[in-house]
């Protein structure tokens, strides 16, 4: 095989290539940082964390999964702080956002909002197009979820994390077949 003849490259082309390479390095660095936060150990010290930051990171981690299954809009109060570890808080919201959009799900509308009232932080995920009215007291036990929801560990894991943080998690459906909500309440804390 004969090698291609060398060609001259304009300064503009070089700048574009360097700019593209820098953007790629930045994306990789952000992804590695996000994955490190998500994969940290359970024995990490509990600290005051801005809840909205954990939701932002979780939304980035599940963005590709949700892209073809759900449309997510967020209304986040940036002020509330909860006491926990970043990895557990991010895991809570990854599971929280993944639950209403299992594989094979049709387009769903998800609206997530975060507010603080007094000493309580409320995170509400409203789901259009999915009935989450589960009345069994076993709804947060491992493997209890519907087969279409995967392994049945998402809600059990959410329940464990929320309970460890001193909060509660529940469903609201109001008897509707096309609207439901998952609501998490966590105790608020002051930033360190």
C-alpha cells in the first residue's frame, strides 16, 4: 500500500482539532469525577450535602437511559441540605429516576421537584402515563416489584437509603391510571 501524500493543514483546522480534543478531555474528566462520587464506599462520613446537586448528578448518570423512555423536567430549590454520603444520595436519585422508566416503557412525562418546608425536604417525582398505585405493605421489599420493572431492587434500595437518612418514601396515585407520584421526605440540616 502506498501512503497518502502529506497535506498542509491550516491553522484554523488545527485550532478546531485542539478545541475538539479539549472538549473531549473535559467530558471524560467530568464523567470520571461523577462515577467516583457514585462509587464511593459505604463507610464514608455523613456530611451536609446540597440535595439538588445529588439530583443533578443522578440526572446526568441516567440521561441516556431516560432519553428514549421519558421526558424529565426539574424544579429544584437549590438551598436544602440533607445529612448523608454523596454516593448514597446519588444512588437514591438514580434509582428514583430509573423506576418509572423501565426497559420497554413508552414515552413518559416525569416532573421532579424539590422544596424545603421547615425542617423537612420534600422530593416529589410526578409520573404521567404510569400507574404506581401499589397497595401492598410489601411494596419496598426486594424483588416485590412487577416483573416489568426489572429485578425489584430499585424501590427496596430507595427505601433503605431514605430510612437510613431518617426519612420516608411513599406512593400517591389518587386512583388514577395515568398519573402517580413517588414522594420522599428527608430531614433538613444546615450546611457545614
